[in-house]
C-alpha cells in the first residue's frame, strides 16, 4: 500500500463544504444558548459524526445538560434524559413488556413499551450513581445498538448518540465505570469552569427576561450521510503509523516504551484508541474543510481519546501526575515525520513488536 492517501470523489468534496458550513452554523446556534465551551462542542460533534459516544466530566452547574439538549435541537434529533440513581433498574432504561388486552378479540398479549434509550441523543446523567447491572444495560445498547427484552431484539434508531456525565467531586456511594466499560466511549471530555468574561456573559443572559433558543441545522438523514462520508475520508499510512506509535507507547509490556510510562502507568490503551483517533481525525478534517487526516488532527484528539484508557498507578498519583500529563508528554516527544520515527531505535522496536 502506498503512503499517499487516495483522493475523494468530486461529489464528496462538495459534501465537505456542506459539513464545514453546518459546523459553523451549529456553533452559531449553540452560541445563542451556551457561552464558551468551544472545545467541548467540537469534540461532541466529532464523536457524533464518527458514530461514537462521550463521557462528560465536570462539576455541577456548567450547563452540561443544557448543552446536550440544545445540540439535539440544532440537529433535529429526539432527546432523552435519564437521571441515574442507585435504585434504577435495567428495564427503566431499555423498556419492558406489559400485558395488554386486545379490545377486538379480548385476548391478552405482551406488548413492548420502549424505554428512554429509544432516542437519537441520550443523556445518561451521573452514570456512576447507578449499580453495574444498570450501567451494563446502557453499555450493551451503545455497543450493539439494540436491546434484548425476553427473546426479542429491538433495534435502536439511527443516529444514536450517548452522552454520559460524571461528577468528579462526590465519589461517596458511586459505582465508577470499570476501565473495560470506559473503553466503549470514544471520548472523555472535561467541561471546565468558564473564563471571567464568559461567566460575566452567563450571568447577564441567565438573569434576563428574554433568552434565545437554537434552531435546527441538520436532519437525522443528513447526519447519517455525514457519518458515511467520515468513513470515506482517506488517511495516509504515515499518519496511521504515527497514531500507532503514539498509542503503543502507553503499553508498559511493549519493547521501546519510555521509562516514565513504566513508572507512571499500570495499564495502557488498546486497539480501540487507534481506531478512535483515526476516525476522530477524519471527522475533524471534515469539520475544518480538509479532505485528508493530518498529524495535527491526531494530536488534537489525543487527550479526549486516551485520558480514560490509561490507568495511572500509585507512583503517578503521589507525584501529582495525571493521565493528561502522560498524554501531553507523549505527543511532545513523538516525531510526526515517518523518517524520524523509522530512524529512532526505540520506535523500531515498537514497529516490529
């Protein structure tokens, strides 16, 4: 295979312009309701167009729910919010079968009553507050895009996008998602405090009498077309090898791994990290009007893709090192040029392992 990526067809190039315009319009509509959080909005859209799901982590009051419901309005999609609690059962999410009497025949028969998971955009609010059994019901729907009740499988409608929120402050009485389940989420997005000017604008808007609302930009069918277009975006072998070099350095048992990785990590990222970096890079390239993936796209998404797939150990915690610290250092130290990678003895070991 050649290192040079193939070009898209002419009609696909026209579609890229529509994606770029839609991205600009969506941000404009969201800005009528949400102040700031540009990086969060961009990462959410990248995940949506890549057919991925997201974990949003942030303290209460940062408009996570409002942002997601407004995004659903911009995309003309059905929105469902599930408040996760310790007593929530799987059937409360997926739905259940009830006995219903047929008024014509008088016979009783089972009828499936869909749960809140049957929506285009599902907000799983405080997912770590519900037991693993209920978490697993949601994660199965995310992976298989279907739910099974009894012996009957019920397909979920497309597009299907799950956004799970976590509160990083209160950990008492919670059920943190295991690493294997977190791996099913494409991104882990940090929603941070607004800047001074942004918070001033928030205070001005939310205490006024009249507030703006968002208007639809894309339909469900258009989003499905964009998701197909993302898969068509070419990526050069050089970018794939760079992505592999970045991810494989996180695996402590692999040859050629940096010393600080073995000191700070207990576990590294798996193949899903590579897949999501490339898919996310394709979507990001489209949003910025480009027809192929660059190293910059992979670097820009390294944090949201890798931060929840790395497991920091006690040594890292005692030194104040987070998984973000590790990812940033890897991005800084990994050469982008294929020639530089192939000349480095350490990366030769990684590529031949």
